[in-house]
C-alpha cells in the first residue's frame, strides 16, 4: 500500500485537555457484552477422485516413444522431421583486420561459427537460439583477441515471410576502435637478458594489441633466451593496462632469466645404449662455451639419426657450480630408451635396357657397440645378381665420420659386358643422409677388384673373349652441397668431384691410369610450384688405352640416371655386333621443369650425352632424348615414373623407354 494511503488510514489522536483522560476505567465485568461470533461454515464433502489419476504409472521401459504422426498440414508440405531451417547473416565484422589468420574478423568468425558449422537446420527453435548465443560470445572473443576491446555483438531471430518453418538469424557486431600498444616494458632481469628479451619480443608502439601477435612474440622470447646462455629462463604473467580514452595499452612482461650458463659435462640415464664416452662424440661445442639450445637440439637430432633409440631426449640440468666469470656450469642429461636394432628393407625399380632390379637388405645396427652395424644385402635383377656383406662403424671417433668395409660378389650380364666380380673395399667418409644433410662431404678409400669379363666382340657374330683383370684403386671424393633437400631439392646447387688412381693387371701387363668425374647440379625456383633443374657431368680416363681397361671400369652413357630415351649404357662406340664398347671420355647434361600440384607433379625434360674413345670430353656426336615424367610425393621422397624417346632415333633403338624409381632423377 502506498505511504500516502497508509497515512490516510491511521485515525487522528485525541486532544491533550480531553476530560476523558482522567475518567476511571469501567470494571471488566461491567463491560458491554460483545456479540457472539458467527458459526464457522461447514466445508462440502470432497468429490470422489478420478479413477485414472489413482492408477499406478506405466513403467518407463514399456512406454511408447514413437513420435505422433504428422498433421495434415505438415504432411502436405512433406516436412515429417519437424526440423527448423534457418539462414545466417553476419554484419559488422568484414573489413576489420586480425593477425590470427589471413583475412579479416568475418573470415575468422565464419571458420568457427556454430550456426555455419552445423549447417542450416536445427531440431527446434531452442537449438537455433543456443547456437546464436554461442556465436555472439564467439564474436566478442574474436574482437577482443584482435584488439577491439570495446566491441559488442548481438543476435536476432526472425521468421522469413512466406516461408513456413524458416527463420533468419542475424548476428550484428560493432568492433569499435582497435587498441594499440603504447609502451612495451620488460622487467625482472639484469640488463643483458632484458635486452635479449626486448629485441626478440619485437613489439613496437602503434602495433595492435592482438593476442596472436603478443603470444607469438612471447614464444620467441622463450626460444631466444636459451639460445644466448639462459637455459632456465621463465616468463611471468604479462600485464596489459588498457586506456579506454586513448584506446591504447601499456604492456609489461616480467621475466626470470636465471643465471647465464656454460656447457660442462654430459650425464646419462636410462638404457645404456651409449656410454658417456661415446656421447661426447656428438657435441659441436667445447666445454666452457656459452650455452646454446640450438646445439642441444643438434645433439638430439644426431642421436635420433642413429636409429638405435625408441625415445631419446637431451635437457640441461643445474650443477650449482659457479665459474670464475660468474656464469653457472650446466650439464646435459641424455635420457636413453633402447629401440629395435634389427631391420629389413627392400627397394625395386625398372628401366628399359637395364630391366627390373630388386634389392633386399638386413641390418643389425649395433652388433659391434657403439654403432657397429652388420649389413647383408642381396640383389636380384634381370641383368644383375649378387650380394654383399658390409661392416659399418658410424660416428667413428668423430661426429659424422663413417668407417666401412664391404665384400661384394656380383654377376652382371649387360650388353656392354658380362662380368663375374669379387670386390673388397674399405673407406672412411663423411656423407649426407636423408635426416642430416651436410654442406661438405668427402670420402677416401682403397679397393681391390678381381673380375672375369667378356667385352666387345672383335668380329660380326664373333664371341666376346673373356679376360681376367685384377684392379687396385684408391677412390677419392669431395662434395659441396648448397641445396635445400637431399631427395627433393627445390633451390641451390651441388658440386661433386671424384678422382680414382687405379692400376690394372691383365695377363701380366700392368696399366696405371686415373678415372676422374666432375658433376654439377642446380635448382632454381621459378614459382612456388615450378622448379627448373639442370645437371652437367664430364668424365675422363687418362693414362691407358681402352683395350687395356676392364670393360666394367670404362665410361658409359644412357639409361635412367644418365640420358633417358636410350637403353642402359647404349651411347658411344659400338662393336661389330652393335654392342656398346665404352670409352675414356664422357659428357652429359639434363634439364627438367618440375611442376608440382599437391602431392603430384609433372616433369618434362630433355637429356643429352656422348661417350668417346679419347680422354678429352667434348660435344661432338651428342645424342639427345626427351620425355615427360610423373611424380607422387611422399614423406620419404617422390616416386618417379619417366617416359622418354630418343631424338633422331637410329635403327635398333627403342621408340619408348620407361624408368621407375624413388627420388628425383638428380
């Protein structure tokens, strides 16, 4: 009741000089009799309960859950699912920038929208409303994450005139001004780590207060500090103070840099795959160098490349030892978990002229610890059969250095020669692997070859005489690699030089000579999907004649790794039966245009080459082949299929040559 009304309902008090104040009160029994209270009404009797209401409920398991049949109106429209269709309209977000993804706020919203993600149908109106409410919150989060802290969003749901069961959802957003950074401050650390953090943070006044930008900058600080001597640096909670008048923000990042550290020793725990002595082969730093997390990751990758671990990690541990310059000594803890040491592998390929070849191998990677592998290999092909036993010691006393001994027996049946060969070789090398590609590579070794061979026929239809050769060689190799990939390079170049001084013993005659080869390849990206690749090669053998060379030691051209379009070793001088003789000089080139789309590629190419009997490479008598190839790119390299044809084909040469393999042609 209102106060005024309440005041009006209260009686006025009597005056103070009223004589009734002094009058005596009448006795209680003399009080006027009060009228008797009326009798209470008698309630009518309750009606009898409805028999259906007092019946026990039907068990839930026996209830009929079949939905009711659609009404005639619904059946007429064909809508028996009782679902609601809706249209979604978004306004106010397009054109406003975000650093989270390419595009604007509208594009980011549509990628995450519940309304759009769940299609244009809903079970009922409540579900449409729930999705719209979720999208309103999404729009507000997106705007704030991009720096639009004053942004607001709302949604409306309206019926679409003339379309029963269809509604239109309109989400409207007003981002408002975008807040920008005003001051950027790093606190809590000495001057040196503070400068490293400030430089690696990279934030500048005037940049938007964008969550993705700031989080990425802070991640870079966490990455950079350990690279410059602070392995235990920690970032505190950022503080961003917004000024809603000037629409800017003051950013403060506290850091705990910890002590600057220097490398000391290596510790290990877990399975004893490697001892500490062998683990000390892997670091590319010296004890006392300033800590650098990139060198720690380098050790981890090298350990992974051994293929001897199921898991391996390398992490810094504090020692509490303070160096004379005030830095702290830090050790590296290597956690080793043994992996499988045995493996089987197989490869297969085919090329016109060389036929099919399959290779299988068994490797026991740590038979002679540390990293002493035994490798058994077998080759089965239409023109080559053989096997080999290899002992290989990886990281032999020095990182990336390999000592290897190979005993191989081969039976080759090529058009150029037929040879039964036994080969014993030893080498010390530093070579690239698919996991670890190196800029400089080298190899030096020694080789003894005993071979019985049948070479060129002296007369038409005549037999190829078999001659036994004993060859001693000292093969040397030096390579320089500036390409970006071992199996699928797209830019850079490679240069490889080979020199092998050799001596051949044939029927009591000693013939010293030298084999040389220079190979260069280059890769130039014309566009992200098109790479121009080129290869050039020259070879020379000097010091002896062709007749004194074992046919298997001569130079040949033609085939999948040489000049495509021609059979294996088919270019150059021929004998009376039109079989290749081989020569002492060689010139080759190849040009490819590698076009890639997704996991597939098309590669048109042209190759050229020649083989001569002199020791001076030249261009006279060059033969050319052209073709096209297909590529299927996998995570271990491209699968390659090339089809080529010779240009100016001569009688007896194949019209089409096919080559199948793994990896690019060069």
